């Protein structure tokens, strides 16, 4: 019996196999993650009884179509992290700027077409459906609304079609909205029929697929969302996709991307529209950008019902974490300070010192470059997804960028990975305090206080910039904690 190799990286055909996979999926994330790719491939090798890359390549090359080997491999390679109302500022932008502008523009046709490219299990298209049907119900009466979600992973698409979600997908959705829009069933939530109306899902590979993604239906879209997808692609791949998106957008159409995917070099063809806490793009038009009236000071946090995250269940409840020293928390980054095209960092051009990325991340935050800090934290996490320090630094920068729901999630991951990360508990408490969630804030301050008890008073805290146990205890006291 032949044993599977422990790693495929020394197989002479591995480079060829890797190139082929990247060329058909766009996932150049694996360019420098050979061992990671090797481990994922080995799972398929084991199932198929294949022991070398050459044979697998032959198998892969001959497998096109639904359910073929490429599909099964894609299920191993893709990351489908998603949740309802992710990046709440972008939903604010949809609510206050984009949808109202489109309702005005499309008044005659009464049609609205939206494409979520890389939609994973469907939280994103359904969130938009909920937003439109709950908040624009009267204005959109009689309109034809078409929301299409596409993805390269067919099993994600089946789940999206089923419309069943767990608590994790609804962690940024209020209890009230959950009850109104879903049927509770044992441990899952099934989206109500009215929010499925007009929403459809389709297989589409952004690298090899046609643009627009289907022959029938709208040939141009009013909004294209492609969030947290191109972060895995190379600069060249993104440069090839963007003109296609541009072509698929109708006049004055809008494009929403993930925060860390903004690279000004690549997006020059679009008008960049700053919005508090988010960056949105609009198809370039002849007349100067919008006489749009921006909300002078939009209430950034809990606008929608999505703001309130559910309490952790006891099983999930990690021990608390600690805060970063107040000095590392810059006074409110101006989500309100509109980003300009020239000031945006380019994650691709960012040079990360592999020896000191944590220090670099903190330094960037210290000089107020939170987007740069976020890019470094994201880079760290692309290398090691289970690194609590990277999640923690990411969470701190997200707080500064006023992306509170994402920050909450990042703190939660930190604590999940390291229950004793005191400063994560502490900062989670500060975040809840800031967002008016007093009970939760109290709980996390108490967690931090409890964890402090077992530590030497002069010891320094992880990711605390020299902050000691005793200093944190003082800080906790000032917030009314028992420490
Ligand atoms: C992290 S999820 C993002 C989901 C959602 N857009 C969000 O932001 O919540 C990334 C998705 O991109 C999909 N994806 C990756 N490569 C793709 C490709 N070449 N074509 C289409 N989708 C792709 C993955 O299958 C995955 O579902």
C-alpha cells in the first residue's frame, strides 16, 4: 500500500498544479501559501486514491461542469466567511445615498438590478433584500427587483438557495429583525419567503465566466457588490475584472468592495465617493459627481436593527480580554473624515516587514494610519488565520475606523482563540460602552477584572504597549470595575 506524502510541495509537478489552480480560480492567495495548498490538496488525493500531482492535474483538467473534481477542490480552497449586514457603514451608504439615488434615476423603468459577486452562502443578497423590502417598501411598490448572488463554490450556492442560517451568520442582526425576517427552527434560522422574492443564485467564476453572469435578465446592474472576494486575487486579476464590472454597470451604477480591497491605482476608472466609514465607487459619468446631498453627520452606529449583536451563549463565552492602553486608542478616527483617492493605502503595494508586522501595525495605528494598520493585520491573518494577536490588532483598528460590527467580530475571534487575552475583553467592553450596550460592557469589564486576579501586578499585558496589570486595574476601576 502506498502512503500519502506528508506534503506535496516537493512533488516535481506541484508548481504546475499550483499555477493551474490559480489560473482557473484566481486564488493567487495560494501563490505564497504552498503548504496550505498542499494540505488542502491532500484531502482530495486521499479521497481519490491519487498520490502525485501529475495524475491529479490530469484528473482536474478533465473535470469540467457541475460536480466535477474542480468543484470539489474549490470547496476545499474557498473561504466563505459572511454574515448579515456585514460592514454596517456600507449598508448605511446603501440606505441613505445609493438606493434613494437609484429610485430617483429608475423612476420610469421601475427596475432595480443588483449583483452580489462572490456571495458565499447568501447573507449579503438577502441582507439587501431585507433592506429594500423593509425600509423602502412604499417607494418600491410595483418595482421589479432582481438580486442575483453568484459564487464559484456550488455548495455555498445550495446553502444560499436553501436560505438557512445559524446564529453566527446573524450575529450582527438584532433579535427584533431576526424574528421579523426568519423562521426559527431548532438551531437555525430560515429566511421568510417575502425576502427570497427576486433573489436568485447562480454559479459564476469571476475568472473564467462570462460578464454579465447570465444570458437572460438584466444585462446591466445598478449595483455590483464584490466584497471580501478580490482580497484573494492578484493585482493583475483584479485589473482584468474591474473593466468587466464597469461594463456591467448601468449609468450612474454603484460598486461596493471590501474595505481592504481598495487600491487606488486599480480603481481610477471609477469615481470614488467617500462616505463616513465606507468607500463606494460609482461608474464614471460625464457630469461632475453627484449633487448628492450627504448626511451632514449620519448616525454611524446603530442605525439599523443590525447593530446589536447577540450575547454569547455560555458555550461560546470566552473569558474576557484586555484593552490596549488608551494611548493606542486614537480619539475617534474620523469615519467622518472622508477618505480621498490619494490617501487610500494600497494593500498590494504595502511592504510588510516579516520580522515585525505586529510592531508595524501598532506604529501605523499610532500615527493615525488605521487603514494601513488594517492592511497589515489582514496580511498577518492571511498567513495565519488563528493568530489571536492579529485578530486583536485588527479589531483595534476597526474600532478606529468605526466599523464596529466588524470590530466586535474580530474581538470575539481573539477571545475565542485565547480566552485569557485580557486586553481583548477590556476593549470589547470599551466597544460596547461606546455603542451604548451597557450590560455587555459590564460583563466584559468584569471578565477583564477576573483575569487580572491571577496575574502578577507588575507583569506586562499582551499587546499592551508596556501596560502593566496594575495600570489596567486602575483603568478598570475608573470604569466602575471591581479590579
Ligand atoms: C469571504 S467570502 C465573501 C462573501 C460575501 N461577499 C461577504 O463579504 O460577506 C468570499 C467568496 O468569494 C468566492 N470566490 C472565490 N473565488 C471566486 C471566483 N473566482 N469566482 C467567484 N467567486 C469566488 C468564495 O467561494 C467565497 O464564497
